[in-house]
C-alpha cells in the first residue's frame, strides 16, 4: 500500500485506571466489546489488522466489502469490529468468525453481518492525496473523522462511535448499555496519536460482582489440594449452570478448604450446563486423584469479581472476594448479570454524523 502510514503500525492503547479522569482536556467514549481493528484502504486494496498486528480481513469479508464500497479511496481508520444480532452486540458471534474455512466465514457473514465502529482517523484524502493525521491533536482528528463519516451516506456498516465531554453522561452509558460495553475510554484532546503507547488514553471499567454457587472444584496440577472452584448460577427452571471459575485461592487456606470440599462431594454438582463429565481417560495426579472436575452439593456460595460475560459465562477467570455463608444457593441467579439490549445500536444510530 502506498499510504503514509505503515500497515504494521501499532494502535494507541489505554492505561487502566480506577477512577475516570476529570477536566476539560478529556473526551469520553464507550469501550466497545469487540475486536480492535486498524482498517487500511489504498485504492482497491483493503487490509484489516488486529491490535496484535494479525490480519483480520479473511474473517470479516463483509467489513472489507463495506470499506471498499466507500467513495473515498485512501484512508486509515481506527475502530472496533462488532456484530449485532437482534439489535444486541454478540461477542460470541465474533469468536465464531475465527474459523479456518472460508465457506463457513461467508455463511456466518451472510447471517449476521459485522460493522466497524470507528473512533479515530489516521489517514484521510485531501485534494486526491493521502494525508497523515497522526501528529494532529485528537480534537482535530475527531472533527476530521466526523466529517469523513458524514461524507459516506448510505454505508450503515461503518458507524461513528459517540464522544462526549460530559463525564456524567459517559458514566451513564455503563448503566444504559449493559453488557454491550465493558467500560469508558478517556482521551486527551490535546495529544497526537501515540502509536503503541498508553500515555494519551485511559480506560475505566465498572467493577462487577456476582454471588455464585460452588458447584464443583478441580485439584491443582500434581497436587492434593484444590486448584480452582467451579462457579454456577441458577436459571428460571431451577437448573444450576456452570458459568466460570476462580483460582484466586490463598495458599494457606487450601488444605482446610480441600478437606471441606471433599466432604461435600456429591453428584451431579451442576444440573444444567456442566464443565464436562468424568472420563476414564482423564489424567491423574501423582496421588491418584483425577484432574477432572469434582461435583459438590450446592451449599457453598462465594462473591466474585468479573469483567465480561459471553453467552451466559464469565469470559475470563474471576477474583474471589469473600465467602457468603449468609446467602442461600438458590438466590444465586442469572438475573445478577448485565443484560444486552438495543441501547448500543440506538446510541450509534443517534451519534452525530453516523453513516447512513
């Protein structure tokens, strides 16, 4: 590509913070729960690159096609790939796209097309010449981005991410948009695009907690002590579903906790979705204990901190906060988790200068 920005450019990143910053130098945007993407176009060529520099175009031919259809022929956009399903953003459908078979990817793209939510413009076309914007302050790049999107009528697969100077309004997004965002990004309006740096942006995540039933556990690798607790939540039918795990167990507590768990061992543990049944092929520790999960009577409840939920499961490991002997296991239900709605698409629809 004959663009003034290398295709291996590292995207600007954000530094995690415990408090969303305040002041006139900050603008706030939703932290979308998708795949970060730098989108390059030079004439007929379109390239999508992930945050780690990996090509994404083969997994999102619909996004490539949408970018190729724009009337402007040279640009570099920074954004997030998301997939709306029934007006909700689905991270699970994003993960399904990472499939080796092109035919499968095309089928998924036809069923649920992806869109690119853009929040920065790094290269644009002025007077038929590709112009580099990375040295311009964010305030100037944002105005250029809004003008760029406004000039692309009818292309609804390319959306402008909202941006506000109102910190209170940004914090309200966390409540309104539920599981479709996992935080707020704060950007310094006076700084250039700092490639590969975390100095110009901050990300604030809402700390979410849930009370979960301990429906099973696993022994640690080559250990006679517990390694992880398996967490469950009840659905409306009274079935206990496996939703994740926690390994943040203090080493000093493990011997006594292991004895307590072993006294509660009883099938089936999870009565709904389970981690996977015992197998005679399961590897065993040196003490003869299987590394498969051990089912428990649903009597123990823990409070855990988590970040994101996908398809009714914690996407990553959780942090154990405390035991909840005061909580009945049947009180641990799915209604604790944030729900997706149509708020995210409604916000994108209402965003100033949206495509289409």
